[in-house]
């Protein structure tokens, strides 16, 4: 039997973390929300690391990941340009002889 993966909204996750911050025990929050305690602990760690960008949602990468992807695309383009210039320099050097 295939088990489908549950998805939780950003608000749901933040509310779970708020309940922990208010002093409710992790086990009680997990039982009430029917979510594994480890998952809620992971959410809590994400909020502690960076509360502004925690839980970016589907298809929205954190700013650092977006920057890394942009730089990787730029590296590929620059390598192609460099290789083209190497070939052009070799071609013109051969013609000059």
C-alpha cells in the first residue's frame, strides 16, 4: 500500500512551533497535530536558524540557493565563451603563419 506524503502550510508549521515556544511539550503538540515529533523538531530548528525564510514553500528556493543556481548558469556560459575564444585564437594563430 502506497502512502501519500502529507503537505503542511507555512502557517501550520509556524503554529506548531509557536505551541512549543509557549511551553507545550513536544509530545503533546505532535499528538494533537498528528505529526511525528521529529518533524516538528525539524521545523523548530528551521525557524530558529532563520525565521524570515523558514518554509519557503513549493518551488521557491531560499535566496542562497537561487543565487547559487544563477552563478552556476553563469559559470556554464562563461566556460563556453572561454572555449570559443581559445578555438578562435588558435585558428587565427594558425592563419598568421
